[in-house]
């Protein structure tokens, strides 16, 4: 089956656009992996206000209550919270702008996939602006490299350690565990096996979870120091995970060795490749495609570009079949892209536009920004997005946003249906777009159509 530029843009990118020609081959899709991302997002190390600054301001605000300094400390705390909200909104705009302003959008799609695979939730609103910096630092920086490196960065990242409460985990026989009478927290170990690597169907036992949890003790974070390994928290002695024993001496090297072994495990390869193929191809990807991707993963020790290339080189990638239903984030990004909105314009959205076009719309569609239900992320089944409320949100967005942004420059729907869908547009959509009473309504019909809802 030959390469299909239209499917490449829609299935593996962020959609067709009047500003960008569809890619001419797999190499053009993969080329985005080597390009630095446009639209800056601060890393966790550089984002301000930091978690420490927020904690200090919150403490000062509490301690000043009932004193002459109360109003001043309250004002300072409010200002720092507003600054954090500004970072949160800017990161959303930059994320959507990367969908809209990319040549293809393959890198943006991959970042979305891996960010969901390694879901992190802020444990309180004061930390929510740090989720995208975590994604930028631990995930986006590694989408074009080895899975091992991404896994190391994620598992040792402060946001993951905070979210899964690893900082509270201590070996019961460790120095600090005995002193504080604290024990093991298995959250990170369980998700590392069940979600992040070998998968829930792999052959591991509760003993493996427990041993891995003991091995991970020592991984911690403090706002003034960042991530570090504290041997005082580590359970003494060797641990055995999936049949491999990691040394007597408690050290970060042993943790990294276990992470590397999990990254190269055959079950990890199959789990990741199945999930990646499903993300792009729909719930039932071709088993031969998954096998080809898995072989590439194992042959290259988890080199992700080789896995992506194997996916794009398989003939199943270019079959005209029903694809995955777009998430609200992808629907909004691809809608703006089809309308010809520039990425720069999205990055410059003011507060009102950000709330109406992005934040509120995604929430109504069922995907509140960076607030999935748990560590397993958003639904794998795209049909989960198609609820009465979610569809009403999509239709309302489709009917209102074109006029809101473009006014009298809303395109002719008879042309727009080809811009947005090309040969994927069915005769019913073409007819409905041409029969609409206004240009804005016709464009909305195209954006709300079943064909546009799928990637």
C-alpha cells in the first residue's frame, strides 16, 4: 500500500491546513523529531513560581493571619498564585500552538501520547502549572530518542515522585523508616510495571511489585534540593524484580539498572508498540504492524524513531479505514489548523480567548486540561469521547469559533470542506457544506461532521 500524504497529515499529524502542504513521505513525517519545538514551554527547572516559592508564600500568608502583616502577605500570595495561573494558561496556548503551527504535527501527537502514557496529576492547584513543564522536560525532550532515557527522566522527576507519593516511601528497615516508623508506598512501583513498562497482562507478581517498591526507596525530592537519592530511606539489601537481582549496596545505580532492564524487556516492547499503534490506528491495529514495530524496538534497544519508522513503513498505515476518534485537544488543534489560524495567533490568545476557545471548550468536551481521572490517563477507547455533552461541546465549538476568530474572513464552506478533509470528505458532508445558509454555518457543519471527528 503506497504512502498517502492526506492520511499522513490526518492520521499521524494534527490535520490538514491551508498553510502547510501534506508530507510527501515517511521521512518528512519523521523529520519533525529533529526540529526544535516552536512556542516555548518552560522546563520544570526553569518555570516560576517554583513549588518552593509557592509553599513559602502560602506559609507566610497563614502565619500572618491576625497580624498587621496579614493584608500584605495575602496580597503577595494572591500575586504568586496569579503568576502560576498565567504559566498554566501559557503552557496550554503553547501546546495547542504546536498542534496548529507545525508542518505535520507528528511530534505534537507523540508528545500527547507519551504525556498520557506517563500521566502526572498535580496533587493541588498550587502545582498544576508544573505539569506541562514536566512534560516538556521529561517527555518532549526524549520523544526522538531511546525509551530508556525517557523512562529514567520520568521516574525520577519531581512531579512523578510527588504525584505517586514516592517521597513518602521508606524502607521499614531503613535508618529513617525505623526512626519515623514509616513504610513502603507501592504506588510508583505498581504503575511502573502495570502502566509504564511491561503492562498489566505481563507475568509479574505482587512480590515483584513489593521488591521493586523496596528498590525504589531512596528516590525523593525536596523543593530546595530537587530530585536526589537518599540512602537513609532505602530498604537495606538486594531486591529481585522479574528474576533479576539488584545488588546489596543501596544506590541510585541499582535503581537505574532496574529501570533500564524494564525498558528493554520484551513485554515492554509489545505493550508500548500495541498502545502506540492503537493511538494512531484505532482500537484494532493490524497485528502484523505491531509485530513489525516490536521487532524494531527490540532490535534497536528501544530506539523510538526506529519504532515510529516501522509503523509508517507498514502497509496497514495507509489503508483507508476508520481511525481513532480525536481527543478534544486534537479536535480543537486540528480545527484551528484547518481554519488557517496561525500558531502565533494561538500563542497570543488573551485570557478571554484562552478560556472560551480552549479551557472551557475542552472541559465541556470531556478533557479538562491536564485533569484525567487517574494515573492511567485519558480513555484508550476513542468512543469514550462521544457522549451527549461531549458532542454538544464539539458542535457548539464548530459553530461558534470560526466566526469568533475570523469574522468576515470565514472561508467558503465549499472550499473549506476540501481544505479540512480533502478526499476523506464524503458526499453527504460536501452537500451539507454547500447547502448551509451561511458561510459560518457551513464551516461549522464540516468541523462537526463524523469525518472530521476521526484522525
